[in-house]
C-alpha cells in the first residue's frame, strides 16, 4: 500500500493506507508487549491516543483510563522505540544547547 502511494501520490488514499498500517500494528502488539497488562495499555493508546495528538498529555489516567502513570509512560516509551510516535517535551530555555524539560508533560 505504501508503495502504491509512492507511485501515485494520491492523497485521498492516505486514509486507507494509514488505517491499514495502524490495524497491522494493533495485530502485532503481542510482539512488543512483555505482559498482558501492557498489551491492554498499548491497545488503548493506539485506539484512543491519536485523539490527543499535539496536545499536552498526562500519563496518569490517560484518556480517562484507570492506568497508572508509570504503566502509561512505559507504554508510550515503548511505542516511541518502535517509531510509531514521538513524544515532544516542552523547552523553556532559549540558549544553545536547547534541552527539553523531561519532567513536564509531553505532547
């Protein structure tokens, strides 16, 4: 599907391609999750997390779930390692080198 888009550059087909890729990731979640609970958290993030794109997020009770901050943080870092998402932390400095504030909520 991605090769098809690369040939045609049909923007209208991106939704279908995106949904297909996301479905494939959801089907393969067992490969990434070390525990059953982590699988549930990863599925929750993949299903609902995209609604929070470009917004500051809090790991504790993410997307109105009952998951703890530590668990959700681990799941997000795992998804970041698989390159499915990238967490963007805020910067407050303006001098080089600019260092993100990892203690604050990411987007």
